[in-house]
C-alpha cells in the first residue's frame, strides 16, 4: 500500500495508472483516503507532508520524496528518523536538471530576459550578444549526480566549467575546487555561478553580499538548489549596482513567491516556479516502483538521505 501526497487529490488517478503500468502489485491511494487504515500503509510518496502525519503510520517501511530535496520532510520534528528516506533521482531527474541549467546559462548568455520584456511590451528591442559560450566560465556549486550531468551538458554547448563541492570530484574537463579554503579562487574565475547545493545549516545564506562580491563584475547567477541559499536583499543590491548582470531563480524561501515580490518584476531576473528537475509522473512512478521492489527484496536503496551530511 502506497499513499501519495503529491500533485493534489486530482492527480491520484494518474499516479494509479502510472504505478499500475510498472508494477500492478502496488496499490496507490490518496494520503487522506478515509478507507485506508493507518496500519495498512507500507510506503508514503510525499511533497510537503503535514507535520506529524508520517509518524502516525505505524507500519511505514520507507518515506519517498517526490522531489530531489528532503527538507520539506525533515522540517517536521516528528518525521520517523528510523526509516529510510529516499530522494527522487535517476537518469530522468539528472537530465531535467542538466537541461534547466543549460537553458538558464544560454538564456543569460543571449539576454533572453531583455527580449522577453520587449515582447511583452510589443517593442522591437534589438541587442547584440557580446559573448560566446566559450567566453563565459560556468561555476557549479554542488557536483553530485545533478551537477555532474549539468557540467557535461554545459561543456557540450561550449561553456568552460569548474565546480566547487565539499570534497574534490573527478569529472573530465571540469576543474574541481573543494572546501572553504578554495571557495574564493573558485568564485574569482566564475562568470555564471550555478547553485545546486543541498539544504544544510552550512549552506543557508551562503550566497550573500560577501560571496557575490567575490565574483567578477558582470557575473550572473542561476539558483536551482534551495531558496534559503540566497540572501535576496543582497542579490537585488548586486543586480541594481551592476555588479551582477542577471539571475535565473527556480527556488525561493517562500513558495509560491508572493505577489508583489520585487523579484517578479526585476528587469534582470527570470523566475521559474520550482520546476528545474521535476520528472514526469511516469518517470517518478518507474523510479519509486524500483525503490519499493528493492526494499521488499532487501537490496540497497538509491539516493538515501544521510542525516550526518544533511542531504
């Protein structure tokens, strides 16, 4: 028995069809279905579950996060820490994130925001592109599976790529920087900063005025990691001063981004609604059906949350 809280109750028939196609043994129900006794639930596939709900399921075997992040689960003081917590992953998630990062960097390279504003105003806003992809070094913060795929796709488009992470990584053609001692050097050579970091106490507020000042003047930012990574007032100040030329933001401290927020209308900011690496329901069903099968067979699970690392 799998309970689903992702996409709203209207999405349940679609979830049922998707899981039926890959493993008809899995029974899928809405998380608030009154006909399902709590003790009958084996697995829960969730996005932003209500605090205390997961702990109310006495025979739960594992918690499945509908997205790549788990902070929407671990923020619940009562979430069952003794259970496996599996993040969404697989090739589809990595490919989607790589596509988003590449699209974002190309959009910044070709000043797509300028042309979008021109179209909205019905104005022919001609502008020449100053740089080739080969002129703009992309620096990726976070070189896990998602970051590695993004790096490969950026390289294929002609961008030089470097990366920064907790430990040194080996990715062909990518210069790897590791730890706080190498952060300044990493930033100094980065023209487009891409943040794909997980949400941990160490990364909260990392992209602040001090960090942004270490980027070259005219640098740009892509944040597809977590909203709390960025101090928005510092980002707006850097954009308004001209130190930063643009930003593409997919995640925010408060979601949905409130109406009237200055990021909505800023001429140098592109806003997307937390869609960077969202796989389709069939792809997620296929991935989590495999996770359930592995758990039932006693095999190791992929993308397990590690509380010691915080992701």
